């Protein structure tokens, strides 16, 4: 079963899924499975593999879902006794220590377009640990040497070759040539981030078009970060790429976006005056 479990881990993470893997690391007394037994738990509670079935698996699934929520792995010990005796509702009588490991897939920076901003953007994405995919009919590997994949195909055909999931961060930077088809393709997805490069007027025009076509409602359009990036006064293409990646990291990590020195100033203001 271990081989199948490892294959399933690779399959799920390649699709961008965050999963938990439960492994029996210690088993004493009578237990349904021994050390090394593994089980995959997905965010919806479904599982693959087994560490013993029944109540022990239900208890481990509950632990795994908590771990998936906070993103932290954990080691838990379970008594395979009746609930009245502090156990999980089993009569085996042994104990099992189970390591629940949260596996985060490598996030993907999906750049749709191959204009001037795309070049420094792909380098910054790679530097920050993203898998980088570039989709554009005119994209060339020599212009994007650090990209993991460069798909030189029309946007709809190219995006059909990419799994867009909860760990995908999409930047539409097509110089307005393929903005609409790009958004039509990614808006229904579970992408963690969708950003569109363009002026406020251009963004409003595209949004109006998509509304009138019935492609997207207000809730869908509200997902789009447009105009894109954090306001850092960016002027050059490198600075614009930096503002985009700053916003992506902000979304990914959940920061406030405020200058950190404000924490010090606020803390100082709360100190009682010195005598």
C-alpha cells in the first residue's frame, strides 16, 4: 500500500492540493496497524490508505483537518480503548502515536503574456520559490530561462495544459491582447490569486465587457486584483513586477501590508511616560 500512497501524494500535490499524511510512528500492544502505516487526508475529509479503520481513523481525520486549517504538522497519541477510559472508542487496548504531516504543494506563478513586465516577474517568482509557468503565443524559453514551463500557444490552448488550483497565482499581463480570453479561462478556477495589469479605465472596460457577456458576475470580478500590485510608486517594469509579487506574497501569507516600523511606534506610544 505504501507505493500507492506515495503515488497518490504525488498526484494530489501536482494538482496543487494541500494534504495531510498520517503515519503510525509508534504502536504498542494490540493495534490494527503497525509502524509505517500511512493514510492521506484531503481538506474535504476524504482519505486514501489506512492506519486501521474505524474510530482511530475518524480521530486522526479530525486531527488532520485541524492541522490543514492551521498549516502545522503534529504528533498525537491515541489510546485504543473505550471512550470512558479516555480512548477513541475501540477495544484493542494498545496505543498508537501518529504523525500528521501537512504537505503544501509548491505554489505556481502562472504568467499569461510575455511582455516586458513578464521577464522580471518570472525571475522574482522563481527567486521567491514559485514554480513559474508562462503562457503566450510568442513566448520563448530564451526570454524566460528561469521558468519551469514556457507554453508557446494561444491562451485558451495553453491554459488547457495547466492545472489551475488553490496554489496557483495568476498574473494576466498580455499588453491587452488576450486579457478577455485569459480572464474567461481563469475566473471559474480555484486560483488563489488573479491579477490583471492595466489602467483603471482599461480594467473598467474589460469588466463591463465580461458582465455584458454574462461571463462573470460581481462576485467573480471582485476576485481580480486590478489594477494590479501594491502602491509603492512603481515606475519601471522591474518596480512594477516587484509591486505585483509583493501583493501576491501579501495574499499568500496574510500580512497587513503596513510598514513594520508602525508596530514599534504604536508600541512606544502605549508605554507609560517615564517619571
